[in-house]
C-alpha cells in the first residue's frame, strides 16, 4: 500500500463552488462535441474526423489515379498529426466513407474487405488499402491555392484546413448522422445532379423557397434504393423546416412459378437497415406465428440483394402479405431528417433545403474569390520578374560585365537598371542557355498572356454576375460527371403513393386465425382457451373467484370491456393469456382508475349497435365502431354522475327495449324512442322513486319477451300477452309476469 497523499496546505488550495465548476466543464465538453466531433459543417458537409482523413490522404498523395496505400498508414497519419482520438474510431469513419451502401457518393476507394450490407465489419486496417475517389478530389479542389483558412493542429506542429473548398454539394449528397450534447443531426443522402439543378436555379433566383426547389430535388436518393411512400405535402414541410422523416419501403416484385405458384423477391431494402438483422427479425416473427400468410423466407443474395418470401398458399394476396411484413419488420423504415449543421463553422442551426444550398453556394463564391486573389498574387510576382528580365535582355553585355567584374553584382544591377531585389535575384539565377533570342520572345509572349489574365481576374473580382457565372459553369461540370445518364448518378430511390390499406384487415394478416373461448372471472381475470369449449364446469378459478361470463371468439377478433366509470376499452384476443393457469387481471392490460370496476365484457362485432345503460336508468344507443378505443386509456362513452355508474352494454338487435328496476317493475317500449349517440349521458329509460336499474335487453316484439330462470329453463311471453307492460320511455312500469326470476335478470 502506498502512503496516502496529503491535501495541499490551506493557503495554496483554491475553493471553487462545485456547481459552477461542473457547469463550466460540462459546457466546455458540450461545445467540443458540437463543434469538433458530431455536427457537420454546412459548407463541405464534413465532420472534423472526415476532413482530417481526406487532408491526410492528400498529403500522402492518394489521388484517384495513384496506387492504394494501407489504411494503417492513413489512420496512423490522421491520429498522429491531426486527430488525437482512438485509432478504431478513425478507421470506422474511413471505412464508412468507402462503403457504397452507406455513402451515396463514396469519398474513399477501398481495396479489401470494407464490410457489407449484412452488417459484417470491415477487415482490420493492416489488411485493407485505400485511396481517394474523384468526389474527394472535388472536395479538395483548390486547397493549394489559399481557397480556405488553415489552423494549427492540436500539438502546434502542423496545419489543417478549417473547411474544404467543396466543389461538390456533399452535405446533402452524402448526408450525415451524428449525436452531440443536447442536439443531433440526421441528413439523408440526395441525388447530386438534382442538387446541382436546384443550385443553378437558386443562383438565378436567390429568394427561392425550399418547396419550389422540390421541382428539382424530388426527395432523398438512398444508396440502397428503396421506395419512398411519404406524401409530397409532408416532404415539402420537411424540406421547409429542416425537420421531419421519410417513410421508405423495400422494393419487391412477385415472381410467378410453375402450376400457379408464386413468390415475392425483395431486391432493395431501406437505408441503414442491416440485411442480416432484418432476416433474423422476420425469422423470429415466423417462429412466433405472427406472419400466418408467410410460409418460408430465405436469403439468396450474392452481390445484389435477393430475399425470397414464400406465401402460405397460392391463394394469399401478395399485397396483404407484404403489408403485414411492412407493418412488423424493418422492410419499412422511417428515415429521419434533422438538418442541424454548423453554419459558418461556428453556430449550430437547423436549415431548410434552400438555406443549406445557399450556404454551399456562398462558400463556393468565397473560395472562388480567394483562389482568384491567390492567382493574382502569383501573376503580380511573375510579372515583376518578367519585366526585370526583359529590361536586362536590352543590354545583355552590360549585365555579363557587371556579373564578371563587380564584387556585389546584385547591388550594382539594382542600381544600374533600377531593379527590385526580386528582379535582381531572378537575373542572377538565370542559366546561360536561357539567354538566347528565342527565350526573349517566349518571355514577351508570357508577359502578354499574364497581363491579359490579370485583367480578367480583376474584372471577375469586381463583378458579382461574372463570379456567379463561373460558379454556375463549375456546377454544370459536376452535374456532367454525376448526371442521370452516369452509372453513379442515376436515381436509385423511387417514389410511390402509400397503398390504401383501409379495406385490408391487417390484424387477420398478422395473427393465425384459430377458434378460442374467452373466459372472464368475477374478479376481472381473463384468459383464452383453445377451441370452442361447451362444458365450462371443469374450469378452476383463483381462491374464491368464480365465472362471470364466457363466449366463443377467434384469435383475430377484439373484445370490448365496459368499466363502471363509463369508459370502453378494447382488447385483442390474440394478446390474451392462454388457458394454462388462471389468466391475467384485465386491469394489467388497460389503464383503469383505482375506483372503477369492470362491469361487462363482450365480443366486438363491426356494425353492431349497443344499448348502453347506467344504474340511474339513463342510456342511449351507440355504434360499436364508435366506441372502439385504440389506446390503453380507453374511450369515455357513458358520462356518469356519482353515485350512478355504468351498468351494462347489450346488443341492440330488435325493435323494443325491456328494462327492469331493482324495485322489480318491468317496462317495455320501442327502441326508436332511445337516442343514438357516440358519447354522453343519454336519455331517461325508466323512472324510479328509489333504487335503480337491475337489467335491460333489446328484443323483437313479434318474437315475444324471453328470459332464462335460475334452473336454466327458458320462458317466453308472447306479444299479445305483453300489452300491459308496453309503454313509453321514462315510465315506471309494473310488476313482471309470473315466472320471472327472483334475481331480476333476463339471463
């Protein structure tokens, strides 16, 4: 054990408030992450690590036409000179720049194993080799001509560019993904030729809105293809605000086989989806019997993607089968857009499409002006030398004499011919063979050409229109290289309208259809037994619990549950616990208030009408389709005032209502007198002095009123015998006919 370190003396230590210290340090870390790691620059679309990789490759002379070099050499240079971070993180960034399924226009030309769309990793950097692509050269074009500012590297030994000249619209063409502190960026790739067209239009009409630019930029263009099914209005809003998402689906086709059989072949999958993981997930869904329309799945991919999906039978609808797959797997993905970038290299901002293109164009203009001024400086220096040389050619003998005889020929040349030091040095450095007459002619020609070029550059720097004209010319050249007729420039992602699935019952497509018996106990426990079970006497219940109700259903069906607070909840039969054990409490499946109780549960039948009744004798008729709830919170259907609670919901099949109160008075009246509503308190069905409703049912008057007594016998009172109980809604009624059960229930 080492000796414990003593704290510094009180007079040497400095007391700092912990909160202030943490805030300062966390802010410094956050700024570092935002500025120097996670967000791309709006001008060249690169994060610092990518910019440093390209800069290091340029210094290693890894141009498109040169030999590849080991990635270990590139990574070593990047982390040694420019990027003091882990070698693996730098190599991962380099690998991504080379992957044609990750980058729409790869910046690195890789040789060796650089990973694949299945999600397999690249080989180690000692095995792989790389060089730059033509796109990377475009991004660096003019960097030697003072096109951009440089800054000292982390150790002050070298310099690195703050931004690249970027003759290619890289931010939108290749996109970017990044998570900073408190902010993130997600930019999908786009088609370079479309971006060039939009930029050319923007040069002519600088105040064009993002929506108008969609004439040129139709939407993202993913390296992996696919089909975008987002609406045009939604995409316009995304491009306007810089935030949104694009729903993208796999591209598939139906292949006909022998004897009327067929299969579906998926040839393109959504961007950033790993094929291996996608197939694993679909296989899991198959094993869990969540894809009843699919029989088998296999991966026949070689260099191209080919995922074969076989249907359960040839009668299956291919569209329905694919809709169920889109709903449950990554064959459909939402690709987010959050164009959060560093504007001016300093300020994080979310840009729209037109703003992002404008940032790039302004940068191109700055680069053009800087390169022009750099060239102007070169011309001026050369002109100074040429003018000195031409002066000398007029009296060569004198020059030779001065050089031969003078102790300090430079000083004498400057005095005699009135030359500058630069001119005198140039004369002294001239070789003897250059003193021919022919050389003098060449110098005069060069002088004339440079004077002409100087005038052109000065005119260019003085005219905005000429600058934009030259930028437009450069953009057209880029478009020619990556136009729609080229292999890399052709649009890969297409657009389609979202198919209309309103008439497709997807629940049936995702669940195997099997008969079940739903059992609900008095304490609100629910389970689904396989098959339609007639004898429920053998069922066991937990503790003193007992059977409340049971009914036949199917795994593709839904159940409606009415609670005492007037809310209706919807349960999928497919998600109910199986017949082993006692089931699960319904309360766990829905968000039910502590004070509320479950009143009744019954199968959902589309198009059916329900008579909803509260304990204080009010009610109304509602359509089942209007009471179905899509969330765990349920839907408020009956509005009840305490102490009254919701009592029952019974099928409204018939033309008359029979209602009996706790005071044992029965009333029958026409169903037409009950209001039809989607929600509310309803109307008064029966009047009481005290107590409330016991039971109600809807029946057909011509069939008579039936009930079942406690011993299981069915009684029927014919229409002509019911006359004394027939009345109108809101009356009190009278004592029921002979034989009516003592428990005041119709069943």
